[in-house]
C-alpha cells in the first residue's frame, strides 16, 4: 500500500472516530434532559400556572440521579417542590405554581438539569423550556349576590282583635318574623313558603291605642294599628244607689250579639240583641262593693272584661261634705238645694266600659 493511500485511510479513520464521538455525545445529551410542561387556570382574576419538570435519563444501574441546577425565571415566585437542587432518578417529576396577572398572554419556564457520572465518564447537562399561552383574559368572578328574604305582611281588624299575617316567598332565605304588640308578649316564627305565620292579638282596652310592630330579623316591616269597625256592639254602664244598669246596642250593620253579666255574688244576667236594636240589663246590688264580670259574643268571638264597683253614698240622712267654695251661710232652702245637687252628682256618675272589640277565641 502506497504512502498516499495510507494517509487517506488514516484521515478517514480520524473522521470516523470523530463522528462517532460526536454521535455518542449527542445521544447522551438527548437521553439526559428535563421535560417541562405547564397548565393554566384562571383563579380569582389571576392565571395560576402549574409547571411540571420530569427528569429523563437512560436505563442502567450506573446512571446517576439527575439534579435540577437552574430555573428561569423565578419571578413570580414558584410555590412547590420544583426548586434548584431537586434530585431524582429517571421519571422523577417536580411541580411548582406561578401566579400571573389576569391580562398576561403567555408564560414560559426554563429548567436545567445535570447528571454527574463518576470516574472518567463526562457529566451530562441539558435544559428545556416549557411555554403556556393564555386564552382570553382572566377576570375575577363576581361575588354572588347574597340571598335576600322576600317577605310580605298583611293585617285585619275586627271588633275584638287585630290579626297579623306574615309570609316568606324565597325558600333559599327564610326570614324569621317577630310580632311585638304594644301590650302583651311578642310572637316569633320562621314560616315556610306557602305556610304563613298568622297570629290574632286580643285588644285588651279598646279605649286605648293598640298596635303590632312586625320585624324580619333586624328590619322593621311596619307598625299596624288596630282600628275597630263602626258596626261593633256598644254598651254603657250607669250606676245608682240600687245597683248598675247596662245599656246595650248593636248597630244595624252588626251581628246578633249576646251580652252576659256575672256578679261576684253569683248572680248572672244575659240577653241577646239583634242588629239595629238595643236593650237594658238591670243588676240590683245590695253589697257595698262588688266585682262584675261581663262579656259579649257574636257566636264566633267572645270579648270579656272585669271591673270593681263600690256603691255610692246614698243615705238621705247623711249630708255630703260641703265644698270649700260653697257658702257657709244662707237659708235652709239654699242648703237643701246644695245638698240635693251634691247627691245628684254623686249618684249620676256615668262610666263607659266602651266598645269592647277584641277576639279572644273561636267560639
């Protein structure tokens, strides 16, 4: 073989050896690398990107664990185990989360890793980049409007009472109602939809104002006044030295009503008055004082009442005490007239138990 051929073969061999080394190095780099991927989620108006870096290495017992040597960028901060210094064998995966403003359009992350072989073998380094594109703009979810109770309140008055009705319309937000009367104990309830809370308050004293305040939670829904109708029964009471006289009347637009009077001595008097008519109950009393229980009913509701009565001074031989402003002198006729006038005033006291317009119970 001539010298020229030897040189050619030697050069060819060098090239082959060099190419083989290059191929070997490239193959090692390809076999050792981190794989980087990411996914994005819109959370509270920000993009949250979850990165995953997986170490890839060839099989073999002599393959060392890979080490993550660099991460770029690290701002925003990465929350998770995807950190510089993380070490693992082939297939080890590390994750981290970065948060970007909602108007960001793209994010990328570059991860570098190294495999350090012992002995004469060379170390292997590689880096890879993952990219995530955001679709659209991430906007914060609007706070859901809190469920608001939907309520309604109604009322009605009769001769005896005021009736309050409260209803809930929103099954997702049931209001608790409180009915507070101007006299008496409050009533509380949380009715279901289509099951209203209804309560009737007896009017204790028709001569005084009576009202019911309705609240739902802390909100006041209204104050409702009792207003007795014009067709309610009426009775007046007059007293004398002999006892009591009850004058009873039922308006023409009213309802047939039964009046009853019971004394503490056990005597009972009763009468029924038709609409448009009136009548009288005479109650003779011999005792100096007595308790009277009275009631009237239209057959459905009953209205009761009680009062104490003391007999006036009616002894004709007893002269009423003279008023300080009356003259202390004068004719006997003047004295008699003055005494008579005082006696008439004492005997003619008229007190009105008034219109009793309140429901106690269903008859």
